[in-house]
C-alpha cells in the first residue's frame, strides 16, 4: 500500500509539471482528484490494511491527498490570473478596415467651383427653393406664353398656384439686384427642379451655380475671358474653346461655351451665358443706361460627370457605394 502511494505521488508530480492548459488541468483533476480518481481509490483500500499499519498508511494517504489538491489549486489560480490578464481580443487577428466617409462628388464639385469663383472676386449668395412666378419668370423676361410656365415643365405648389419650385437659380439674380446697388459680383449655388423625364443626362432635381456681375462698362469680352479662365482652373490649361450663339430670355446677346480636350474630337457644353437683358436690369431696379452686366449658369451634375468620367447622371444619386467610394 505504501508503495502504491509513493507511485501515485511520483505520477502526480510528473504530470503536474507538464500541465500547460486549462483542459490539461481538468484532465489531471479527473484522473487523480474526483471520487473515482486514483487518490480516492487508495482510500477504498484502507480496509485491507493491517490494523497496526493503518495509522502510518493513513498519514501518508492524507498527505498525498492534501499535496495533490494543493498542486491542483496552485495551477488553477495560475490559469485564472493569466486569463484575467489576457486581452479580450485576439491580437493575432488581422485588423479591420475602417470605412471613412467622404463628400458626395456633386458637393465636391460645388466646393471646387465656389473656391475658384471666390479667387476671382465673387461673393456667394443663396435664395429660396420655392419661388413666386414674378421672380422665377416675369422679372427674368419670360413671355407669358413661354413653355416653361406649363405644368408639364414646372412643378407648381398645389396650395398656391402662384408659387413654383424654382426651375433655375436665376431668380436669385433679381433678389440680389433688388437688395444691392452695383457693383454686384456674386455666384448663387442651389437646387433647382424641372418636370423632366429621367434619363442618362436629365434629372427632375439637380444643382446649378448662377453667376452675376453688374457694373459700369461690363462687356462681353470680360465674360468670355472669365469663362475661359474658370474652365482652365477646373479642367486644366490644355483646352480648346468655342462660343456659340444661343437664346435665353434673360440675356442678350446669349451664348454657350464648349470645351474640347487635346486628343479628342467631341465638344462639351459647359455653360450658358450672356449679357444681362436690359428688361431684367429694369426689373431689378438697375439703371440699364448706366450699368451693364453678364450672367452665366452651370449645371453641376453635368460638370461632375465630366470630372468623374461617369456616363449616366443617375449614377450620382443611386447611392451605390461602389460608385461613390471612387471619389
């Protein structure tokens, strides 16, 4: 019996030294310390030990039990301490990518254009999205039978037929002239609304930047030079330009400017512009005999398409992250 106790004691000492995980410690417990383990099985053999040897064997057996339980407890506390000091995350795992949001490409274009015009001396103004017919049409020299006044082209406010969702940012020109004296040099960015069928180049809601410059002796030559300077700053120096005659009710003469990059054959329209019509100056309370001015208007989404090489304007507002994250 004493030999058995020594043999199990040696086995306990040997195996306890090789325990490196909680699972191995649990196996150690199941092998030696539970009710049917090796240590407890020795207690069951005490009945076979001669009476005169029971005391000595009992002392050795109790010491074996105490020592084995002490070894188990010491290892258990060691693993608990290590677990408490171990980070709750696996530091060996690869890091997670953080998706950082960016400005929408249309907002980027607006900001770029505003900064360019600020450098050219323009202030920035805004106006209401809901306009009255006078500021949206009449003061801008639109005849009463103009197609833009029809329901199929303009969103009218149902509760008040005299109000419309503005079809361009040009009404802000009138409000600027009504509230300021020349010289006036301002750009007016904002949303506009037209009852358009949606396709690759048209939206019902989009953005414009309107520009207005009024002072004494303002000329068409200044307008052309300013538009060319702006285009070079936005698209680069290597551009070809052409101005084509056009028609807008609020400018006379009116023109559209096209650009073409080297190596391409396609001309791209980038702006409509012209000298402010004398009737519009009069509507704004400006003396057309003393002052002249020019106005221009950019479609922001189309400029964004050119800048980003997108071929469908609808892609800007479909919220497809695969598209937007490129910019």
